C-alpha cells in the first residue's frame, strides 16, 4: 500500500475499455493498466491499492488473477468489473465488490473511493486492536497506568477511535458487508479486549447494526 497517491490497477482485455477507465481514474490516482491476466500479475505488487478486474479474459481469467492475488497475501481491494452477471459461482471468490458493465464514470470513481475507504478502515481497525491489546496486557501485568507512555498509548487509541468513527460515517449500508469480509475475528477480539480491562466499550463501528439498531 502507498502513503501518497493511491495506485489503481485496471485489468481488461478490451484495450479501449481499459484505456477509457484509466483516463477517468488518472485524474485522481496513479493508474496502471493491463490487457490480460498475465500482465496484471506482473504489475500487481504491494504498492497497488485497488484493482478493477475483468472476469472474462483469454488465457488467465479474472478469477484466476484474483486467486493469485489472495495467495500472495497482497493487501489490495479488488472489484470485479465485468459484463458477466453474478451467479452462484461467485460465492467462493474473495473480491470486495462486483460491478456489472456498462459502468458510468461516476460509478467507476465511486467504486474506487469505496474500496479505498474500506482499506483505510481496515488498517485503522487493526491498529486500534493492537493498541487496545497493548493497554490490556499492561493493565493485567500491574503496570503503572499513570506512566506517560501508557497515557500516550490511550491518547493514540482515542485518536484511532475518532478516525474509525469519521470513516464509518462515510459508508452506505451496503459497504459494511464488504467491510468486514476479513475482520470478523478482529471485531470479536477487540470486544473481548475492551471487556477484560479498564478500557471503555464505546468502540466505533463495532457490534452495531448498519441499519441503526442494536444487535
């Protein structure tokens, strides 16, 4: 992942389609294009934040590229952008979004932004969990909780919590289904951690119903 301009990899065997998507996305992001699955894998590395991936391509299919990306444990969000209507076969595919062509300029940019927000939330949530566990471990060990380093740790946790709340406010209901694709264990762990020590239980975005009700 990058700390500067997000990197978007656009993969489509129809070169005019890939180039048109690239022209739209290049106004906001650093863009790479690939016209087949093999080329996509050669351009897919840790610096890529979002992949817009066609399914039906000659040679290596989009789902094969997706599987390889997951096997490499690359921390990128993948949206399938395809003319193929979703069917039961997508259940085991580890993509983050599925968009059926034709795709408008607005829908394309919205998809990329949604993937970036999900990635930002996941990173912040993992860091929030790590900070929480450090506090719980120190508290359980009888550390001096007035120590300046521990005070700073709590402030860091508070800042992360505020960031999580701000990011969560940007999500539509549908985003939450993708958001927790690989974070269910983290959510349970944070709830357990905050119940073990003196840390508050007002964890943003956790244990809440996207529709606004209580679980």
